[in-house]
């Protein structure tokens, strides 16, 4: 009677594991469908594209035009990014990080057989402010497509292997009653492996902070001190050694002065930090999230005291690393799966 109950529990566990296994492939199917929906641009074909950014990745973004087509645009070091208008109609130079989801823009370039390689990107300053406002409180997502696809493919193969192991366990449990307890433990481990696989695929679209530094400034100043530069040197060294990282830069000010003046000052402080990281450590602009100056908002100390105001005159720099890349690979039966990142 005891053996019968053990065998019944084994069958229930095998059924649960088999039901969970297909979920591991859902994320992969969604990504493939999204890429298949874009319009290819013939090699050498000149194109001028107007529309709204619907997706933003490290080196590319997707634009939906007025006809509803989706075109993937590739950014290079030669891409000119500017706002419209300005002095003599020349506009203002912008970094590629200014291209955000929801931004209305115009793109000129040539096709490479698949994507549109951008030569010029233009947009209104008002549209840029609107896109920044929408994006300000959204956790940034930056994912290298090639690395993500290879890890998803490896995870898919691992899930298929786990499914085959479950079938073998079912056959063994039916033929050998005496091994029911051992088969139960192995089936539980397989279920845990499938769950871990699902969690790791989901984590490819998430980031976690590996380091956070508060860079302090003098009253009314956006000039980096010697201590501030040393802090940024440490941040840059850690970031450049990580895989799938981005830098989040946020500027702040104390309550001294007017609200608008403090907002501009906090933006200058954030820009000073980015300039130092780019010029002294060659940090790519695509790795830096669009800086934002919060002014007097989000103080970390009391603005009524001198010490509190000193703490609020700051720029916060966070190193964000892709959680799906740094997360340990699932283990099945004591063996690490082949999807462990090198």
C-alpha cells in the first residue's frame, strides 16, 4: 500500500513538470515574432522615414511610420543626432541616448539589406522633452540581442532535454516499484530546473544595481572635485568589466535658489558626470541612460540644515547589470546546465 502511494505521488509530480515545461519557450516565441514583423530595407537604398519609436535597444531602435510599417534603424558612430531649429536653423547636437521610446522623429539613411543604417536623426525639442518625461520613471531596458538570443536558444535546448528526462523517469517508475522514492526526488529536481529556466528567461529583460555612488558638489557648482573624479574612476572600472551593463545618471540640487534654477543646475551636474566618463574612460554613449535633472525633488536629507543641503547637492550614478546574464544557471541532478554564461 505504501509503494502504491509513492508511485501515485511520482506520477503527479511528473505531470506537473510536463505542464510547466512549455512555458520556457514563450519568451523566445514572442521575441522572434517581434523581429519578423519589421520591414527590411534593401542594401544601398536611400530612405527618409518619419514616425514614432516603439522599441529601443543598445545599438538599434524600431520606428513605426504613418503607414503602420515597422523599420529597424541601426545607429553608428557617424550618425548625426540633432533637434530641429535653433540658431540659423542648425539645431542642437544630441547623444544617441536621447532617442527614447515614444519619440516622434525623422531618420535619413541607407539600407544594409535588413535594417536602415541612420545617417541623420532629427526631432523637435518639445517632442524630446515629452519623451523624457514619459521615460523618467521607467526602469531602463538595454539588452544585446545577439547574447540574449544565444542564451535563450541554449535554455530552450536545456528545457527539451529536461522534458526527455521526465519521460524516461516515468518509464523507469512504472517498471521498478522499489526505486519509486529515488525517482520522486529526481522528478522534483527536474520540476525545479524547469521553473529556474523560466525565471532566467524572464530575467533577460531586467536589471539590478551592482554599484551606486553619490557624487557631491559645492553650492551652485557643477564642477567635479578631485574626490568626485576618483569616485567616477571606480564606477567606470567596475562597469567596463561587467557584461550587459548600463549607467543611470540622475542629478539633484538643494533647496537653495529658485526651483527652475535648481532644475537646470541639477541637469548640468548630470551632464558633467557623463562628460567625464565618456572623455576619460571611453564609456560608450549607448551604455548611458539619458541623464535627468530632478532639481529639488527627491532629497536625501533635511534642506533646512547646512549638512542636509550638502548631501542633496549630488549626482547619483548607478551601475545596472542584466540580471539574466549574471544569474546562475539552473542545476539538474547536480549538473550545471549548458546555458551558464562564460
